[in-house]
C-alpha cells in the first residue's frame, strides 16, 4: 500500500520501492534525526520488517500510531494498528494482543468511508481468523467484505489478497472447486503483473500453496512453491520463504522424498527461529510427523513437547499414541482436537476423524466408529479429492477388519492401495498393503498375504520407515509360524531380473550415495528413486538397501 508522504521521505521511499531495505532503513533514520514524522516512522517500521528487526518494528510502528492519532489521522493510525496486530502474532505469538490491535483499528474506522485501510483490516482479520481459529465461515465473510471495500477504494492488491483468503477459506470448508477457481484467478493476476505490493503478492502465493496442501493437490503446489521461493529470494523475504519451505516439506512427506523434507524443515525452523519465532510451530509439527513416519518415536515426542498444546499438536500427539499402541490416549487427544475444530472446517476435521476411527475401532467402540465414518464419508463427498477418498476407503477397511469382517476389509484395502499408489503416496501405500495382508491372512489366504507383506515391506524399507517395517516383519514372522499356515506351502518370491535402470540405482547405492544424490546423478525425481528402490527390495526379497547391494553383488548385478 502506497500513501502520500512528506517530501523529506521521498529518498527513503524510493529505496523501499527498489527493495533496498538497509538503504531505506538508513534513509528513514536520517529523516527522523531531523524531525519525527509519523510517515518516516511507518517507513522505518516497514524497512525493519523486511530485515527482521523486531524491536525496531514495534518501536517505530507504535510511535507512528501515536503520532497519527495526535494528528487526527484515524485511517493511518488504523493501518498501522493492523500491522501491529500481525506483528504481535508473527513475532511474539501474542494472539490476544493481536486481537486487541485489530479491534482498535475497527473502532478507529467506524463510520469511515470505504478506504484501503478498511479493506486491509477485513482481509488481515479474515486470514488470522482462519489460521488461528480455524473458522472458514467467518474468514470468508471478512474476506468478502474486504474485497468489496477494496474494489470501492480501487486497490487491486487488497482485492486480490482478499480473494486469496476467500479461496483458502472455501477450500477449508470443502468447496474445493470454487476455492481453487478463485485462487487460480489470483495467480493469473499475479503472473500478469497486476499486483505491485510485494507483501500482497507473497501472501497470495502462500495461501494458494496452503490450499493445495489441505487437499493434497501437490502437483499444483510444487509449481507455486518454486515460484514463491524465487520471489522470496529476490526480495529477501525470509519469513515467507520459511513458510513456503514448511509447506513444500508436506509435499515431500506425501511423495516419500523424506530427505528433502528434512532439509526444508530444518532450514525453515532455523529461519523462523531467527526472524519470526512465534511462527516456527508449523515447521516443528511437520518435523515431528517426519520423525513419526521414520519410527523415531522418542524424537517426535520431544519435538511435540517443545511445541506444547498447539491445536494441531493434539492431532500429532494422537497419531503418536496410536503408534505406541495406546488407543485410549489417542482417543482422548483427538476428541479434544475435534472439539476445537468447527464443523465448517472440513479439511481439518477429516484429519482428526481418520485418527478417531482407528482409535475407536481398536477399542471396539462400534457406534462411535460408525459416527466418525459417516462424518468422514460426508466430508469426502463434499471435498471430492482422490487422497481423501483413499483415506476414507482405508478407514472403512480398518474398521471392517477390527470388527471381524476380513472380506469387506480386503476389498477396501485393495482399493486403498491402488488409490494411494495413483496419488503418489508410498508411505500410505505401504501401510495399506500391510493391512491388506492382515485381511488376507484372516481369510486363510497365506500365499497372497505373504506376497502383500513383502511388497508393503519393500516400499516402507525404501523410505526407511523403521516402525512400519518392524510391524510388517513381525506380522510376516507370525504368519509363517502360525499353525494354520504351512511355511513350505508359502510361495517364495521369484528373483526377477532387475531392469537396467534399477541396476544403475543399485550401483549408486553401493557407492554410498543418498537418494537425493542418486536423483541428481540420474536426472530424475527423488520420488522416482524411492520407487526403484522399493521394486529392487521386492524383487530381491531383502529388507534393506545394504542387503540389496550384498545380494546384487553375489548375483553379479554390480559388475561393470
């Protein structure tokens, strides 16, 4: 947002316009040494914000706020108050203080004609309402009011930012197609160069990626993550870059490129700790999820302890409790989580319901399981994305198997395996194969159960998902030892020949290269390397990369 300023500020304003933040900071300080203009204080706060100088941000903006009020410029004071609300939330995690500044801005703008400051207030309060309270209905209402006012005030930047918030709110509520259409429009406006405000441009991209993450539209998210990273690097916006890294890490978690996810999350945590410490919770949550998937349970628990009783932290703790075979604690945690997620926030509720179904099924609470399944089915029907339909199918299979209906469970898990594989989710595919093996075993289909276990274990081993691999190995051992199964009748896997590309991958593994290094050497994605490794482990019937290299060497596959 650009506003008229005294002539003394023109040089500093020009530096701001070029993104020369240190130069702008020094220029505004020079102006203020001569005379204290509220405009110069506001400009100083903006330059300091881009440079992550929190103390300077708060001091200069609070002084600017007081001077604007003293001059009777209520609109300018409200504009700065909205910035202070955002600063209180991002730098210090002071949600109550943030709300106080928002309400103060609202009071200052009472009976004020439509203006950019009012649009700024509505849009920022809408975004914070969604991010902190998880209330998409109220967020949408605020964003729509912001759009209306921005149009009257002639601010394309604030109009598009409002539309981005509205699109994200619609996606969160389950109106995915409508929300994505709006976000696509905003993206087109950004690409076309219609927006000039760098903060608005960055936030629009951030909200688009957040929407993609909620519904696992990862192909779209990857493209925008790259574009947003370039934007952040060009203009030095570290906090937004860190948020982008955090969201991109979720893509890596889903697609099985865990080494890349770890790199992104560690970098994001460091950046946010230095620039916006109150915002690093999401990065830590995703790091805890990575550790959980890797089977590093104690590390995941330690990270969650650091986060505290964060809303999404309850969901993470519940998942961890299930991994520790404690469905009672998992259910208590997930019920607490769901109580704080409005029914209108369908995407967040879906994540909690998946955990609730498994916990209730483990506790043989069939009425409660049915209620949770029914709600998840309704959400999946509204949201309509392939990953959520896969989650629903897996949940129905888990409930059916727990209730003693292995034939229905088999059908569900077969479908879930196919759906997860098509969605590019190796971890979920591997887990579904292990559950399918349980169903097949219950049906007395030992050969098929062993085959699915080996396939699932190979996929999970390629990911280094330690806990899930151990579970698959225990189940395989129990199956072979079970008195109802004759091990001699269990078909041994055929040692099928490796493809030329699989041999290339194995040769690089033998050289000690990591998956991301192999991907770079072969000019393929890390996801593709994971897929090749899963196929190799399955074909050779071995549990680890090292064992695969050893067997391949014995069979002469590694001979140049």
